[in-house]
C-alpha cells in the first residue's frame, strides 16, 4: 500500500515498516521505495529479532531497526 501511495504522489515525513505485511514483506517494500527515490526515514519495527532480518532490512535501505 505504501508503494502505491508514493506512486500516487502522496508524501510522508516518516515511515514505520513491518516485516510481515499482507501484499509484500517489509524489506521488499523498503527496497522498492528506495529504488523509486523515496528519501524519507524508514524505521523497521518488527517482532522478528533475528540478525538475518535486521541485515535484510538494512540492505534494503532502512534507517533504523527496532523490535516490538
């Protein structure tokens, strides 16, 4: 949904991104937003505390990672 909103021209100051979402997982959505040129801070906020999840999010372009 966030990717679609940015395609429509909506803007935001900050985005909280979860790992498991309905249509696309959080690191894929983050990667797509960064590819589109979205520069706002994206914070991964997830219940998954595995280092591999953290690594995937940072590789995708998040600015911070926080577990719930």
